């Protein structure tokens, strides 16, 4: 059994706290990203994005191209073109940047 002096315990504790603070700071600087279709934006999307933003850092959203959505969901989709979907997502306060995910 290892017994530590009060000074050793304080030093060990201060290093442990410093490491924990560093991990928290790193999470706050982290970038979170995801790829979505957002063919029909609904409250579930908004809640999901808010939850991602609450993880800390920047929230980067990649929207599937029109061709990609059409390939996944069939003719007549997407309901809105990619540019309009991106504009709506970019207007959400939790989103820091929007881009497009190619085919």
C-alpha cells in the first residue's frame, strides 16, 4: 500500500484536475459534424442538431446532394433542392457551418 504525504496528495490532485480541465477544454474546441439529407426538415432534426451542439465546439453539417437523395429515396426527391435545404439549416442558431456531401 502506497501512503502519500499531504503535499504529495495535493500535487497529485492538482495534476488530476489539470488533466480533467484539459480534456474539457479539448471537447469545447472539438468540431462535430454529420451528414444528413434534410429532405423534409422536422423538429426531430432540430433537436438532434441542438444535442450535437451541446457536446461543445463547432457544429458542421454536410447535406446530401440532390443526386444522392434521389438515389436513396427515388424519383421526385428531394422535395427541396440542396441550396434551399442548406439555407434553412444554416439559419439554425446551433449550426456553425453547412456544406454539401457529394454523390
